[in-house]
C-alpha cells in the first residue's frame, strides 16, 4: 500500500529572540526560560503535535518530562556526542539522537 504524502504536512516554527551582550562583548541569548515557557504554553494550547528539542542541556529535563507526560515529546537531537549530553536528559527516557550519528542524513550532496 502506497502512502499518500500529499496528506502528510510537516511544519516547523522558528522563534527568534533579540540577543544581548555581556560585559566582554560576547553574545548572551538567555533563551532557556523562553523556550520552556513557550513550549509549555503551546502544549497546553495544543498548538503542536510533537516536539523536537535540539539541545544537550540538562536544564531542559523538566520540560522534556512534562512533554512526555503530555504525549508531545518526539525526540531530543543532541549536538554533542553521548558523553557530553546531560545525564538529566538521559534519565527522562526520551529518545536521543546524536547529530554526529546523523551525518549521512544531514549532509548535502
């Protein structure tokens, strides 16, 4: 049986945030809290089906657990290898894909 791809819609919403600079001129995004609040609000308002979080930061473990509970979490995509991905994220039981393992899929020809 052939799947009709015209009925499958996948979309992404990119949210940009104004950046600030620290005393040394280094860019400081401070977006952790913004991501958590937006994701939780959107989950409650049911504005998305599944979330893909791109991070290795354990600060998001509570958010991931919440999204798992709400059946809204798909996968964490870690920019770092296994050893550098937070154990707090790993303990949530969320599927974690590592970008380094996905090179053949992500490379452009």
